[in-house]
C-alpha cells in the first residue's frame, strides 16, 4: 500500500490507524541503495532500510501466504544521478561558473532523465519475475503481482509482523536489486504494507480549541466572567498591546494585552517590506501542492481579497491542475480545504500580481505527492513551489521509507537545474519529541524521539519555520518577532483562576526545526551554522561532523497572532477564521520570493538556500532573538467562542518546545525573517555579487518599540 503525507506534517501511518512509519537513522543525501560488494560498481545493490525496524524476529507472525497480492513503485535513477546532484549545486552556487545557467525542461530530461534503454532493462527485470507493469511515468514503474514475484525480483522473503496497529507484512531482509539494473534504480517504495502519509502544518484557531478541550477546563461561564472583561470575542486591531485585558486573574504578568486580530495580507506585506519595495510578484509563477481540490477556490480567494482591500485574480492569473476522477484515500487523508485556501490566499496576498498554479495531488500519500511535484518539474509549471505538509521521519512504527527520500530529492535536484525553487513548512510541533506531542495540538502522536520533518529536512529544499509577529499599528508596521511557540491556560469555570496555573501550562503549539540526524551539512550552511548547533541532532545524538540544520528562514505563523483565511467548505457557506502554522509561513515566503524575482528583473532564483545564506547577518533579515523581547510582550489573553460558549485563554508566546530563537542562526527561526533590505539585495545590481550587502549594512534589524 502506498505512503501518504499530511498537510503541514507528513504523518506515516499503518493502515488503517494513523501512526508514523519509522525505519532508523538515514544518511539520505546519497542514494537509498548501497553496494553489497564494496568498491565493485557492477555489484548488486542492497536497498538499505527496505526491511523496517519494526519487523523484528520477536514480532514475527509467520510467512505471508503464497499468492498474496502486492504492489510496489520502482523509482528510476536516470542517466546520471551523480551528475544531477553536482549540476544542481553548481547552478545554485554564486562561486560556480555555472551559477544561474539553468536548463530548459528538455535539456534537463536529455542530460538527467531516464533513458529508453534503462526503462527497457528495468521492465525486463520486473516482468521476468512475473510482475505486471501497471503504470509508468518518466520517474517510476508501478508494478502489481504477488509477494512471491516480488521475492523473485528482490530476493527478500515476505513475512507478517505484529505491530501496535495490527499485523503487517514486510520484507524479512533488505531487498536487493540485481547488478544488471542496479545503476538504474534509486529505490523501491511500498514493500511493507504500512502507509505513510503527510499532514497539514496548519490548524485553525477553532479546530485547535476543540482538540484541546480534553486537556483543559470547560469554557468559562459568562455569568462568572470578571465584569471588566468583555463577554464576547475580542481582539486588538492595531498596535500589539494597545488593548489590555484588565480584570483578568493575574497570570504570567499583570493586565495582559488582548491577542491581535487575525492578520490580513496587506498588514503582512507592510510588515515584511513588500509594500515599501513596491513589488507585486509580477512575472513570477508560484505553484502550490496540496491534496485534492476545493471547487470554489478562485471564487473564495476573490471574495476574500475584495473583503480586505485587495484585487481579485485577473483572468488567467489562477490555474488548477486536478484529476478528480483519480482521487483516492479521502477518508484517511481528511479535508484539505482549509489548507488549500490558506496557501492560495497567502501567495496571492503577498504577491498580488504573481501567477498561481494549484496542483492537487490525488491523495496525501507519498507517491501521489511526489507525482504532483514531478509534474511541476517535468512541465516547468512554476518558478517557485510551496509545500505546506510534512511528516516525521522516525516513529514507533518505523522510519520514513528511504525510497521516498531518494525520489523527492531527485525531483528537487531536477527543479534546481531548471531554476525552480522548492520550499516546505518546518512543522508545528517544536522538536517533534514525545514530550511535545503529548500536549501539542498539531503533533504526530507516533513520534519516538525529538526530530525534524520531511520534506523540510531535505538539503535541497528551503525549510520555512514560524514566528509570532507583533505589529506597531493597524497598517502593519513591523514591531517585533519571537519564535513561534505557545503555552496555554484556560480561565476556570468560576472566572477566578487559570487552569493550568501560569508557569505550569503545557506546550500547546509551536514551530518546527532542529538538526537532521544522518544528513551531512550542505555547503551553503558552512560558516553560518555554528558547530555547537550542527553537531548535535534533534534527539541529542552527537556527530563528529556538522549535519543539516533546519529551518532555513522563518515568517509569521503563530496560532495566537493568526492569519485570516476565508473559504467555502463542502456543503457549507463561506466564512473566515484565524489559522496558524508553518503552513502559513511557507506560502508567505513563496510570495516573498515571487516579489524578489520581480525585483531582480524577472530572473528566476532557483534553489534559494545558497543565496539566502549569502545574506546572513545583513539587513536582508530580521535576526529573531527571544532574549530581546520586552517582558510585557510575552503573554496575551484571547477571548473567543468555542461551540457557542465564551472561552478565555491565557497564552505565553515565544515558548516553543525544545527550540528557542537566539542571536544568529538558530533552529527555531533559521536565518530570521525578511527585513527591509531583502528585496534590494535581489536587484540586478546585487544578483551576481558574493555578498548581498556591504559591510556597512550588516547588523540586526529586528526593530524595537
């Protein structure tokens, strides 16, 4: 059964229950196959990790009966996988003579795509074992047959194993690709019958409250609410802290301010310098990948824009790539409508003149999401791609399938050669540890260690973390940012105290990040990410050499300082509400990069990380630093309606789980958020310079009140 991803955080689940699939520590920068004979390029190759860790002798429940149906997806390596990785780096590195020499789609296919001879060889191998080729595309061959035939093809016997989610079949040993086609195969996905799927890194304020009701006191009784507090939902529409919750019981501080009203695009454009730079994303195209499709998306986006002072999409500016007749697993994947609306409206809001292409995958499962990404690259549908989903890489049920990692990285590298930027949300569960998952409202319960998410962990993608943004005024003038992390207490039913008490409140919601275990530090992070960070993985494992750190950048995404979204759910009426998550941050930054493409005269950026890290410690970024927060900015009171009843919440913001924002690069906010010189640094004047700004421009531009 294929793997699936969830909207913000891809969750690996064993069908039918939701549970993350984990296989072990992965060195996934290199192919997911290892030589069985060291040093012999013509040897058969072992698919390391295809035998999952949960398939232990102690859990063995017997051989899989002969004739048991099976499917698998064989991902093809292409003509020159090593050359692909090398050119993807060269074309993205300002120190390379090939910098910016992007290939056309046809050129990329000719140099790095799969040859007819490779397809023929792999087909003969698979059909010779008795398998049937049921589907093909330029990147894979889908096969159907029986486990006996898979054994003939890959050498591994299939057995049943007892797990926490029932009995599942898996290879008893790692599968092996024969020498005749070893160089043609990058991985085989779906050998175990557990399902990996991605989840959204977004959640509405209303949904979060409903999820949290089981761990907090019931909604406050309006008759017992302190009379100096409003008895209806309220928020601060303007300067952060301008409206104080006088009358609330003493909390983290005295007389905490009310939470800000959900931000609209015009405020975010002002805060991040888009308005002052006079850029609109004109000439750039942004693709958004989610699952399925909302039939009213353009009408909803146009209605939302008009309601908040912006222009609707012009004719032809918005397009969709959907195949509804092929949608599957909708019951397991859930409703992605809010995620889609958030992504489309955020990109359009940050880059009002950019073209937007919504590409709806046929499910939230890994193969379908990979196919959507591949479609964008194979047909060059966009300059920038935003992915607001993710999944943990290690869980109680096993590790993320190495074939998924290899296939995704191949797509990202191909995109880099064509000048396409890929980015992904970094997650909403802090360090994704069991401690965070115990109380976080957008976490994956299957996690078994502190860790990062996929695909934001890829060294070939821009991982976007989250911040809590504070504004100086209603128009959106930038005030301050702290890491995206919240603790939460609820007003007791008698209206006299908070439950849990301030100082004892658990983690509620927060941005993701950390150091990726088993992934070597990419070249662009050298000299920026200190060894004190890069040599310690998220779970505390120490490495002798630096590793990949995430996120790369961050933008507004907190659930308290939320973002307004409007859409029409299936069978319902159009409405608007606040959303939070790095699902906000990723399309937000995608819009910013579309604006940057306009600033540099329409030239695509391609793989953005080298250019972004080149701007470290300049006025292109706000260096988000929690220690600079004024003491009375850390807590807010939020009044909202939950299921028709008033609920009074006290939040401590800037309190992520296991992550904090410090001076310089950090695993809560990366390099920081776009600042006033971000767009100036992408003008043609600076585009080919090794440094984005002069030394006189360097320094922290995180404005203080």
